[in-house]
C-alpha cells in the first residue's frame, strides 16, 4: 500500500456548511487521504467582507444556494421562493468571490463572472466555435427591456419558439418556454407562479399560461434583472420524453454524464424530470457520441481557470447534432453517479475525481510519497 509522508492536503470549502454538497465533498476528501476540509461559510464571507487563505490551502468554491440567510443577503428579498433579485444576487456574489484572497484557487473569479451571466457565456462559447442556440441577447450589445420588445424581435428573427431565461438565474428559476403561432396565439410553460398579491414565486409545479397578459406580467417583472432569449431547440427524446444531458468536465475531460428526461420543456430533476439511460443515449448517438463529448470539452476550455464545470448539452432530434445550452459553475452535484467507464474518472464520483485532478494540477494538493512505496507500486 502507498506510504504517504508529510502533511495531508489542506482543503477549504467556501460554502454553506449544512449543505449536502459540502458534506459530500468533505467526505470524499477524507476518504482520499486528506485532512478534514475547513469550511468557510458564505455568510461569514459576506459579513466580514472577504477572507485570506494560507498559501498551501486548496480553495474550492461551492454554491451559495439553499440557505435562506445567505439568499436574503445576496438577493435582498425576504422570501427564498421569490423569483426577483437575481441582478442584485449577481453583483453581490461576484463581490464576495473577488473578496477572497490567496490560496490555491480552483475557481477563477473572471470565469465565474461569465458563467453566471447567460448572455456573456453564450457570447464566449459562440466566439470559440462551440455550437449554441441562436440568441437574441448574446453578449452585452442587445439587452431586452420588456415583453413587447421580445415579441417584436422574435418576429424579426423568425423565432416562433424561444426560451426566456433570467440572465443570472439557476435551477430553471424564471425560465419560460414560449411558443407562438402564425395566428398570434402564445403559450408559455414555466415554473413561475403569479400569486394572488401579484408577486412571482418559484413553484415545483410546471404550469402553462395562454393569456398573453399573464406572460407579459411575468416577463416585464423579470426584465429589470436582465434576460437572455434564445431559440428553443427541438430536442431528441428517450421513451417519448424530451431529453438532454448534464456532462461534468473535470480538468478538461468529460468524466460524468447524467441523462435528464421530462414531458415538460425543462428537464430539471426537481421539476419532475427523471434520469434516463446513458447506454441508450450512447447507442442512439452512435459514432456522434465522441463529438458530443468533445463539444463539452471545448465548452469547458472556454473557462481555463476553473477545474470543473457542468455542461448542459442539448441533443437535436435524430441524435446527430448537439448544442450547448448552458455551462454551470456548480454543476457537479450528481449523487451516486460514477464516471464514464471508458473515461479518466471510471468508478469515481464527481468529488473524488476533482480531488484527484487537483492533485495532478497543483503539487501543493499532493502528499509526498516515499520512493520505497513507489517502487513497490511499480513491481
């Protein structure tokens, strides 16, 4: 067995300590031979205005979500189910990220600034030649102000079906899948609920709005936070359910894939989506599977300072073409999923795979191994 000398790697997780993300990563780090990671709470970073890490601490940023106190500070709204406040969240979260100093960083602040703005992310991917859906709002040149402007630009671009997304949203918050007909009828599918007092809330139930006044109400309320509008790509299906892929890319390699299927346009698991069959997808894609994984790796290469991203890959009907819908900074929460059997993380969960990749990339993350034990490994 390998004999390890010297101090174990010193991991720090910036996150919400009660979150299962933090617990799962900490468990993986200890199992891999590291000391128990130190947890720096996001609420303390926000309260204290920053933090400085020791030079030999390996710093992993985790999601600030699922904590009501942190959410209230970042978004400035009292109810965590409220949809509004994402622009304020973006500004305050970036300020918090940039207030962290020192250490060995696995998440680049400039990358994060782009990853959490769908318009900037779309532009960066498109410029790199990564296939993405055509969009009305790529980059900073073409913001939209309200529903009437979106309707007009949909007509001009001949986009009858679009996704309207919060530029700084996540987990399908504020997303509307909009369909229009030549006769002028409009339908929007979304998890946004208009409550009796007129406020907008995220719901776990998908609903459809056919009254354009309701759709305009939602869009006009969300527009000040910034919107991204892109063509609704007709996705391939599995078992008659709309299908897409979450592909985790670690240190430049596609390592883990989960298939997400749904009868609704949004495949998020918390909105009723379910996991599909990866082997069936690989069989359907055939010789195009390698290109699909290469597309995800090209998307991740647009964020070279970040060790791990989650790429949402949209298979077009027929399984012969793929486009990237989004790239996620915190897209690695895939419990019980191990790496692709023919990939560099075979048999490993996403967190263990990142720990190993960090050791390869950053020498400070690797304990010293004796020459005697190395010789024994080679025999």
